[in-house]
C-alpha cells in the first residue's frame, strides 16, 4: 500500500507541478471561443440554451448577484448530469481555491469536507428566487477508493462516505467530468499549466486521502491527488447545479432588453446580440391576475390585481401556451399602468389564435436574474369591443339540448347525443384535453363517445390551437372520423352543440361502414409534422427511437409521414 501511495503522489506531482515549471516552454493556448448564440434576444422558456449543449460553444448564463457566469453542459436529459425537465450549469471557471479536506486525519469523504463547505457558501449567494428554481439532488455515497479491490467497490459516480441529500450545488464526479466537453473542462484556458487551473471532483482517488481532479489541460485524473494539496494557490473549486426548466419563464440578452420600450407599446423580439444570457424565473412571492378586459380599437385595457415586490406589469403575446414546447414569443412589453388598470396597443398583425398574458415582474438590471409571477392568460375582445374575462381552468360541458336534429351548416342546432344521459362521459374528454394542454406542444386526443360535441369542448379546442381532437362516432348506421385541429375551430356561444352534419361539413368527416372506431389504448399521442424525424420526436417527447418504433409497429424508422399519429 505504501508503495502504491508513493507512486500515486509521484504521478500527482507530475501532473500538477511539471506543467507549472515548464509553462514558459509551452506555446500559449487560445481561449475557448464563446458562441454569440442564435435566435431572438428574448425567448420563452429555456429553449435558447438547448443549442450546442456541452460543446465549446455552449451557452453562457449569468445566474448570481456576483456576476459569475455559467456554461450549459446538460439539458433535458442530454449532456452531463441532467434529467428530463432540468438543465445543468457549471461555473465557467474556478470560483474559489482550496483544499478538498483540511482536517487531520485526512479523508476523501465529501460529506463534511472543506470542499463541501466552500460550495455550500457559494450556493448561499443565490437569491431566494434563484434557489427556488434549483433542482436539488442527492449525491450517493458508498464508493470505495479507485484502483483498490474491496467492499464497497469503486464507483466513478459516487462519493466516498455517506450520502449528501438536497445538494443545491455540487462538484462533478469522475463519470460526469469524462462526459463533459474537453474544451469546457479547461477552467482557465489562458493558463493551463498553473496548478490553480486544476479543479476538484467529488469522486475518491487512489487512496483514502486522495480525491480525483481535472488538470488545467482538461485531463481527468481519477487516481487523484492528496486532499490537503495546496499547490500554488490551492486547487480550484468549480461547482455545478441543476435548474428546473419549468421555473424559467424567459431567457433574454444579459444586457438591456428587459428595460427597453415605452410602457403600453409591445415590441417584437430583436436578434440576440451578446455572448451571454440571463433568465427570468418564477417567484412564489409575485402574483398577477386580470379582471374583464375591454377594447377600444387597438387599445386594450386590462384591470389587474397584483401582489409582491414588482416594478412592472408586463404583457406578452405568444403563438401558443407560454410553457408549451416550441411556443414562440411574438411580442413583449409593459402595461401603461394607472392604479389597478393598464393599457397596451394591440399589434397590427395580431392573430386571434395567439395567446396573451400578463405577469408581475421584478427586473434586476443587466446580468442579474429577473423574477416574475406565473403568467396569467387574458382574453382579447373582438374588434367590436365588449369584454373578455380571463379564461377559466378548463371546459365544463353544457347541459344537452332536447330534440333529435343535428347541427346544420347554417348554425341552427338542437342536436342531442343519444347514447348516454346524463352526459357525464364528457368529463372524461375534459380530463383528456386538460392533460394534453398541460403537456404542451402539438398533441392529439382520441375520442369515440357520443355523436356531438358541446360548445365548451369546441371552445377549449379553439383556445388551444396546438391540440387536435380525432372524433370517431356512428350516425345513421355509418361510422365517421372527424379530425378537428384547434386552430381551425370557430365557435359561437349561441350554438350549444355541434353535431354530425356540422362536423361532416366543416371538418370533412368521412363515412364508412368499415371505419375502426376503437380508440388507442394510450392517451398520449403525437402527430407527425413536416420535417419531423423519429430522433427529433424522441428527444421532444423524452423517449427513445427504439421505443417509438416498437409501440407504433414502424417497419422503417427512416420513413414516417406528415400527419401520422404516434403513441408514446
């Protein structure tokens, strides 16, 4: 054992010290080039950070009051230390320097170490709102030392000693560091030969007082080095952490954009022009909701109720639900407020299928995280004026009308589904639609009960243009299949039910005695769009290509067609 430790010390010193003494003979290495990024300078959610994950061009994000920057190394289960619904950030460089463990007898147990203590202090710089958006994790303990046969065995993703629960920030493991892009592993590309450019990992090393590290050139040394090694300024401390994607409302340029524009005037997002991003995260301390919205020409008046320490009531328009995958921000700005009411001018190209939201925001200046309430949707009245209250939580079926006639193309109706009374089965359809809406993005719902649809169901489809209802029904001895995209639905509150004649006329339902109206077993389906590939769909749905091929009986994974419905 003593010989092995001596050998380990020699290798460690070779890795750490020889480069420092020979630095003048090594050509200057160029720094990693940071990508300016693509897209618009303010975007919904965190999708702007998904490009180039865990590459030398990975997005750079400001996320604490000390203006340290962080690089994106994981997103939605891809890259490093990320799971579905989270992204992983790691400090762009070493934030502090010090021992892994500074107490004798020295140990590579992470729990209780100096390294853990420093990282806890660094995590303490996050604001309450920033920390609330963090997805804490458990660092699993029980790893033996690297290269030593015994119980427990060595595990390059565990720490030695006991578990650490609810870690806000943490050092990478050997396994995670090996997955990290080699350029990103260089904490100080301009000075790779200096010992202070190295940084600690949480995995144990070759002996009880050794811990793994990454040197200045980005090489992972799993045999590690002495936990009390001081070097020439201490080994670097470079924490990482996960953020919940659902907590991120906007991603925007790190400078300027959130404070621009006159109140009451909405602006289209501009081009992303900086190397860095900042975030707007949801805050439980902020709330905003609206009363009945009114309209005079293009001027929209929004009575609102808000609470918390906000400095503006913002309004934005998107082409889909704000938290839906792929929704695009069309306009953003602030209400021109007076008391508990505010106004804004509706853009000339406003599309009635778009969504409009208000939210209370606390803006905190360039490079600092902004806070916001959960966006509250408002309904814009038509051009004739009138009022539009905020949408309710979901559809609630109207009582079925009496009579046996079906809805005609003229709009008159007293259609009555005949197979159930009362119409409690519609509660199931309401639940299916609510689930599809909560998933976000393009969703298809299958339904085969009844012969007509009530106003509230159709209004829900109209208000959610990315939802498609496939309705199978039997009428006059024939089976029909109506495909009803929400974006094509136009409702009239004077029409309580929409029956077979209406569905046949407006949505081209085809009649056939051989139509298979048995619904698919799963309520989770996806409609293939132009340009889709199975790989892209699998990533969007957080599944695998092999799974999609299996459950959908796909013979050729390279041949899927637009409009094809996939179970997942």
